[in-house]
C-alpha cells in the first residue's frame, strides 16, 4: 500500500512530531506527551538539550534525553529558513541501547531511516544545527555542519516497523534494507537491487521516495 503525503505526515506526528507552526518558536515533547514551547539549543550528538521559555530568559535549563520524545528546532538565515525535527531513538548496536537525537531521512510503511550524529571531541558546546540540505547531500554518511568546526560524521540508521531500536545502515546491508524500505514502489526497489545506486548515493534514494509521496 502506498504511503500518501497525508499518511506520511501522520507518521511523522506520531513518531517524531510535526513541523513547528511558528518557525521562530522551538518546542520539545516530553515522554508523557506534554508539549513545551520556548527557545532550544543543542548539539545533535549530545544526550541533552538546553531550554528556556523565552529569548529574554537568562538562564537555560538542561533537559536530559531520557525525558524527551522529540524536538523541533528552527533557524533562519538571510537566504532560507529550516525546521529540523528530531526523534529520540535508541541505538541497538550499543551495549546499553543508548538514546540519541535522530534526524528523519525517510519514513515508509515498513521502516524509518534516521541520521545519527557521531560525537566529536572538538565540537563546541553552543548551539549546532545542520541543514536539511546538508543531511540529504551526505555521502558515505558524511555531512557538513551549518555551525561548528569542520565536517561531522552523520551515520544513517534504520528502524524496522514494530522495533524499538535502530541499527546502522552500511555499504553491506543497504541494498537489502532500502529495497525493503521502499517496497511500496517496486520499480524503485528494483533499481536498488540492480545496484543502480551506490551506498554513497543513498540520499538520492531518500529524495526519490520523498518526491513520489509529494
């Protein structure tokens, strides 16, 4: 069954939340379902966010990732504006299934694909946000941060329907995983299986799938 744009939005609302209605206002959803609006700053590789109710508020409150279900942050430049939606998901490859902020790259009836930021020691502690364009243009899981020092590693992670954890998408498993993820479009799945796309081109698969659901 094909996933329509409406159903895609419903999936995003359920799993990671919708885009902010006011691009100037960030918010996060607690694990109990409460929506907290305000000003949020974060390093996507960390396991916490900094929150304050207004821009005029002097002191930030540190909120641990275990208290968060999802985060929506917005930013603006002279040329464009973006809203980044992050879902709190667990890494099934880690010993304690550590939670992280995953940026949604693809959602389908059978699977979610996220980008996970790898923690880098040289990262500054102030707000770091990467653009949607940077994430979608990532090759070999490597993208450029909008703010920060140098390039940061973005690892694609997949979560099968019904699972509580994510696993790394690699050059060895991406054909099997992604052809299953886009199975509602058999021709696209066939292109993946016939090796039309290399692993470094998975962003093209994500874009093709998104275009078909628009």
